[in-house]
C-alpha cells in the first residue's frame, strides 16, 4: 500500500516508535554496527538477507510465528523449559534472540563470529532429559537445524506478508541458501537451502511434533506476557495474531487452531499490513541503515532487490 503522508501520520509514528523502543531498547546489546568501515559482515549489502531482516513488522511477526512452531518440538522445547526463565522474562529472551539475529546479519565479521561463538558455548551447556525420558542437547545438529528452519521460514513469510515489497522469483531459494551460514556455523547440519528443501524438511520432521502440556504453558505465557509500554496488550495481540496467520496449514492443525481463531488471526494480519508502513516511517534509523553506511551504500538499497535497480 502507499505510504501515509508524513504530516498526517506523525503522531501515530511517534507513538509506534516509543512502543518499539520501549520493548526493544537500543544500545543494550553492546554490538557496534558502525565499525570497522567497509566490513560487510557475514552477508553484505548484496545479500537478500539484508533486505528481509531489515523489515521490523515482518521480522517481529515472523519471530512470533517461529516461536509458535518451536513449541511443537518436544526436545527443542525441553531446553527452553529446563534452562530458561521464559515464565518471568520472555521479553528478555526475545530481546536476546533479536540481538543475535541483528548482530549476525548486520555487524562486522569479527563481531558476528564472536556472537556465534558465545551462543555455541551456551548451547554446549544446555542438555537434559525430556518429560518422556528422551535425552536432548541444544548443540544437537538436528535441533539446531529445526530452530533455524522455523525462523528462516517464518522470517521469509513475514516479509512476504507485511513488507509491502514483492519478492521476485528466486528470492526464497537465495534467502534459504544465504541464511544457513549462521545455522551451520552454530553446528546445524542438513539445513534446507531452497523452498522445495524447506517443504521436504518440514514433511520429514512432522512425525516428531506434537502439542503437549508444556507447549500449552509456553503458549499461554506468550499470549499473556505484559509488555513494558502503554497499549502493549493491544499491539501484542496484533503481532501474535499476525504471526499466527503465517503458520502453514499443518502447523495450524497441530496447534489446534479453530476456525474462529484463524479468522481473528487474519484480521490481525490485515491490521498489521495497514500499520506496517507507519512502522517503517517510525524506524528509519535501525541497525540495517547503520550497516549500510558502514559499507558506504545508501540505506535505500534495503527496499530494492540486488541487481533489479
């Protein structure tokens, strides 16, 4: 849709900016996106990953979609259940995940590698037994592939749904092939590298997935977490619904999403499509534009596909 007129939209964009920066405050990660000059990082300005990860509405809705998917894998969920404070600090967990994705996408190469090494070290300490007595380890290559696949799928779907920028043929395959670099650096194996491979991957892993009591509790925490900003409950509901609207049909079935819920989620998706241009107006100075300036290109490239003018 066309961008709203700046003067007319100014009060709303200012409110949205306060909301975003209240939930995801800047400067707390310690990541420097401005140096070293000329360092393209792990991807660089010609990567479609830079475009997809630059869109805040698509990334937040996509990240929530990924969380919904991840609750369905008992071994992956056990690590969260046993080794995190998700019940009392879900926002902190979301902030740390956001910082990792942003840093590995847009920071310089050395910083991105340090982030990967730090997370790999944490994964090495996360292990245990599921409620069914099955051993798990966060550094299991198969579990790392699952977490990456759910995120990559959901980020891409979020971009396609809410970024307002058509995706040319081949973008999906290129994104999956690019984004696997981080997953493989963490130790993932057999990571899907194309749209067809992603569909095959989900078909293969589906027999291992289920909705259980732990899944339901994590979902309840997600849906009731208090955001530290005015109007947080309303926007939380919009983004969770817009994220749920990205789920593939097989996941909707596993999550026991009703027809009424599907309708509500699609209404949330429509609301986010209306708000998305306002979010982009409110956030012109994020980490992606900073990375662009570091390598000497205009942030305008983030709204154009490489090689397409």
